C-alpha cells in the first residue's frame, strides 16, 4: 500500500502523531518525535523526525544498530564518541553501532533532524556508572554530556 504524507505547520507532518521521545525517564529534555515511515510499511528501516527544544538534549546512549541523521533545522552539538561536533541544517551525522551519542541544541531555535535506523532495532543502552566515569575522563566530554 502506498502512502504520502504532507508537511503541516512548521516541521510537523499531517496525520502523523506527535509522540513522546521515550515513555519514561529523566535523562532527556524537551524532545519529541514523529514516525514518518516505518518497517511496518514494508521497509527495512524507520524514518523518524526528532525535535529537541531550546536547552534540550537526547539521552546519552548506544545500541547495536547504526543511525543516519540529516539535520533540518536549528543548530546544536552532537557527541559521537569520542568527538563532539557542531551541527546545523543539512549536515549529515553517521552514528556507528555501539557508539555513545547524544544530541544537544544551541541557541533559541529547536534542533530538528531526520533519523534513519533499522526497523527491528535493539533497545538503547545507557552507560553504567563505570562507563560514564570513563566517558567523562575524555577531553570535552565531561562538560558536554547531560544525564
């Protein structure tokens, strides 16, 4: 079955529910998502749109599957361990398998990005206290990560 989705107001898509980033937790701030296309539609991957509000951040995590990210709006910084990079519209970010990563906004505009990931992906893993201590020993990372 084919489907087309129209963009609505701003960076939202019509008839696509706005979902919470995660069901529970306090390790993220000001994040929403929309599942634009999913593996339930005969695709191997999901295409999701994430928006991180001003002052917000995603969870510090890693997992078995890789991500491909296209920034659409706003500015921010991203940790793709061991590097922290500035990101802006139309930048591409590859997050390899089992790599610690976290997105943060900079400025007053939301950071919005498309993310392609395996539809049958594994659950994210948060760092253990020992892993977090190791991460925080890396130059620049201690001041960047939000937990």
